[in-house]
C-alpha cells in the first residue's frame, strides 16, 4: 500500500466537498418555479378551441369526488355554431 501525502488528501477532500456542495445547490434551486404556467394552453389546438367554442373542462369529479381528466367532454365533437 502506498501512503498519500497530506496535500493530496486535502485536494481529494476539497474536490469531494466542492462536488457535494454543487450537487446540493443545484437540486435545491432546480424546482423553484414551473417552466410553463398552468393557465397557458398546452397546444395550438387547445388555444384555437378555446377561442372558437370556449374552453373544455380539464377535470370533472368521479363518483367519489376525486378529480379525473374530463376525457368525454374534451373528445366529444364540437357543437356546430356559426
């Protein structure tokens, strides 16, 4: 076995400490604000539908009151309005 000098041991310890500090700071500041707001349309089709026929509901409660995606309302054919 070879012995490490105290300078190389300090360098290794400083490297681990710096890497750990960088990892902690990146994970702590990475999820502060969502990239897109919840009210923004997800696709250009959603924006078109909301301008033309009104926005479709995103959620509807099931029989137990738990919010579920409103797939039937969103996938139903649009009413023919002129």
